[in-house]
C-alpha cells in the first residue's frame, strides 16, 4: 500500500488546534536539517477528499504546477475522482508521460526540442495533448517536423474565459485570443483541415473565479465587490462557454472540455458543458486560499527555517525565508508565519533572501537552532525551493518524497 494512503479519510482535524498541530510537526522533524518541506498526510487526505466532494462527480485533472511532487501526482491519479494531469510545460509533460498516460499541456509551447521528441514518439504522441489558440502555433510544430514526417499531434483549443465587464473592464488573465463561439469554431475548422493534427479537447480557465479569494481578510468591501464580480462572471461564462463548446463539437469529436480550478470547483461543476476540472492548489493548501468563503483547505505543506541570530532581546533572525510567490507584488505574496504564535516580520525587511528578522511577544522565547514554520502563498512553488518533502503521519516522519527539484528537474 502506498505511504500516502490517500484513500483513507481522516476522522480528526488536528490543524484546528494550531499550537498542537505545528508543535507535533516540529517534534516529528526535529532530526531533519533544513531546508526541507513537510507534508502532513492527514491534511493532504482531507484536502483531496474535500476537492472531490466539491467537484460533485466531475473528474479533477491534477494541475501539476500546484504540486511538483511526482509521487503525490501519481498517487492522486490512483484515487477515485482524479484523472489525468494538466502540465505547465511540454518538457514536463513528456517527463510525466513516462508513467502517466493522459497529460494535457496547459500552455502553448515553443520548445522545439520537446516538440521534436513528442512528434517522433508514437507513445508520447498518444499520451500528450498540446494547447493552441492560433494557427501560428501549428505552424511552429510543422516547422520542426512536417506532418508527413511525424506522428499526429493531439491538440486542445483554449477559449478565453475572462470577463469583459462594462463597469470594470477586462477581468481575468490574458490568455487566449479566442473569446466567442464564432472564433472557436473558425479555429476548430482550421485545425480540422490541417494534416497531422487532431483536435481532441477544449479548455477555458476562469482565473477571476478560481484564483481570486472572495473573502480577503480584513477587507469586507473588497470581498463584497469580488463576490459580485464572480457571480456576474460565472453567469456570463457558462452561457458563452456552452455555446462555444457546442459549436466546436459540431466540427470535432471532443474527448474532454476542461475548466476551473481549486477555487471554482462548485461553479465549474455546475456548467454542463465542462467534462473535467483542472485543480491542484487546494491539495497542499497554500495560504492564498485562506481568503475564500466556499472552502477552507488544511495547511498540509509548510517549511521551517532556523533561528541563527538574536540581534536584540525582542528580535530573532531566521536564515532565509524569502520564498516569494508569483503574482502582483504585495504582502499576500509573502510566506506566512504559521508557528510559533506571537511572531511578525519586521516591516523594513520582511522575508529576505538570506535572512528574515521576526519580532513580537513570541520572539523573546526563541533560541539559536529553534525553527519557525512558514506557509508559502501558493502550493507548487514551494517545491522549487526544496529537494524533498518529509511525510508526517501519526506524529512521525513515515517517509520522504522528492520534489521535481529533488529529481533534478526544473521546468519553469
């Protein structure tokens, strides 16, 4: 049986008592040298089961960028409710496809080396689907290997899921230029006429719903505006996506229609045109998701950094800590101190590349060698800083799993 045992449903939620939860993790990993990350298996199990519940029977395609630990990805795919991987680069997809038979690349590729490898392998070409939103991306593939000299390439067409609000302007992320049914049908017809390509799927990622917390801590007015925005965007997208999917289905026999993310599992499931949901961030529970009203993931993943200096009685200096998340610069991109309680970062330094000073009532009790536990804003980005995750179960380390980095892989 796998060490993760994700089929087991936890009967308690120890993270609801933070001092006991984090103290137990600290004691269990006391013999490990930093840097490393810890993964609490009961919290991971809770998050996985809760995501499946929220998806309401719609399969979840694991968003690998939000995990970046191959052992966790493979175990999830063995569990009911999860099916396939949504990768972030073609090189990563080809690596995962050595053991995973259904990988969709969530972003277009211009990696000619990876394209050549995909196009030259019958097995990889049958397992990996690339993303396109313009004819130029097909031209690039043909420039690497023309249709007559390669395998048929599986293609997914991306529909823009952003909302063009009359009041707020463009809401969402800048991804595909294909915004409506006519544009989707036109591109689908073009793909169908191109030899060497087969249109097998569609995707529409509603970032303004899935990736935006609707209950930002301490900002009730901002939260009300975001909830209004999301209600309007959900209604608009469901109508537009269903029409676009129907138009493309008249041209191609689609195997899947992908949408959503961790933050939109319920609303994406309610869209009958969607056959699967891409999600992964909620598995590790980065603190970005503390600001959502629809769910509260357990803090499954965290990392410790040690105290190495005491520059003043009320200040302790930690080694490193500046593991900043991608996205708009702001305090919400910083790692969050999880334990011990009573600590805060120094405003003029915050989380630094080589040091992070902390103050507050809890700082006086810290001694050299003590460790402070932090949560990353996001989930998968944590794996880029460590070689392995220590697996915590029953109050002890029961094993380790390498991150992508620990396996010598860095894709983006």
